[in-house]
C-alpha cells in the first residue's frame, strides 16, 4: 500500500517522542513492503526531498509566520492529493490530523483511509474554542483514531462520545537493553558510587526542566557525588544552560542531544524523572527507552 504520513518535524530536525515514533513507524512500514511518504516541514538545512531507510521524505518550506503556515498546509494538501495514497496518517490532531481528514473526506474519499494519532499535548494541553470545534471535527471524522494511553482514550471519549479509539503506546528497542549496569557505567565513565539523575525529552516549557535544575542545586548541597544528565533538545536549551551556569552547578549537569547512547545511560541511571506537574495536572512523561536512528 501507499501510505502518506503527516508530521510537523521528522528526524534529524526533531528528536522528541512524536518525531522518533514517526520515524520508526515509517521505517517498519517501509520494511514490510509499503511505499511510505512522509510530508513534513523544512526548518533547517536538511534536503527538500530525500529517500532514506526506504522512506520517501518530502520537506516543505515553512517559517513561523501566518502566511508561511497557511502556504505549508496548502502545499502539503496538494502534494498528498497528487500521491493518491491508500492511507493518510496524521501524527497529532493539529495540523497533521486536519490534513489527513481533509485529504480523505474532500478529495480522495472512499479510496483512502484517514488515521489520526493523538499525542499527549493534543489531549492535555489544547483548550479553547478552536479545539472545541476544529479538534472535534478532526476526531469525529478520522476513520481510525489512535492514542498513546488509556487515560488519553478516556479523555477523548468524554470529548467526542466516540468509543472506537485504539490505544497504541510508543514502542521500545528492547534489543539495545541487553547490557548490565556495571558494563554501561564503565562505558560512560561513571563510578559505581556515582548517583545519576536522568531526564529524557524535549527541552520545552511544559516539561518544567527549570524546576528540576533548581531542585538539583538543593540536592547538591547534601549530596556531592551526584550528576544530572539531560538528554534532548528544544527551544529552552540555551536558557537552561544559562540557568545551570548562573547557579554554579553546570559542572554537575550534562546536556546532550545524542540519543544514541540513551539505552546505555538509561541502564546506568539511579533516579528517573517521570513527569512534571502544571496547574495541578500531570502533563507528560519522559520519552524514555527510545533511541535515535542516527548512528
């Protein structure tokens, strides 16, 4: 089958949970003989059109201002219609899910199946009149609706009154976790007595990483043989590094965007940060046990 996947960012331009999950989904589908096309934004210096890991990657011009955003949506829509896929898959409700639904309902109709895969920020963060109408339209008109967890499913059932929602968690690469902790610590030059606090995820405001760094400053007053490792990248990276430097604890914090070794680091950690609280609600979990495809 020919499958088109809409996703806002695609590796190497994004290393968050959605981006990595999108890569592996596309990769595994392609390995099973399907013709997979990823339609995404071109935000950096990556190639406009690329064929990698048996995946056709189409990166469309995009800038963070309204005319460019609208142009991106229009070109993505027209590009996908020209492909005439059997399945259009949107990673996240908006804008990808909207593109999938419009492509299928208005243009390709009975020849195509639309899929929307709702993520955490879709379900827990999106509010207001826009989501009430546009979001509900997307959710009710997707042929197949997928979420990550049962809690997301329960939230969307209340919102859409739709019960046919599939739960499909992000997978893990279990073959990379076949090393013991002493071996992993030796590979990373960690001593047996050194305590490791690990955070893995995008460096964005909702993750609350600045609170982690401030709390880590307090921990260092009582425990010296301890290190904080932050794996990921995002808009807050520079500000977080500045905060660590300002608090004079940067030597005890390791920032890295290299997810390649995350399996090894994961096995080596002493404490794992599982989520943050904002406005009294649990917002997200760390994107753990997932490794980069860039080696």
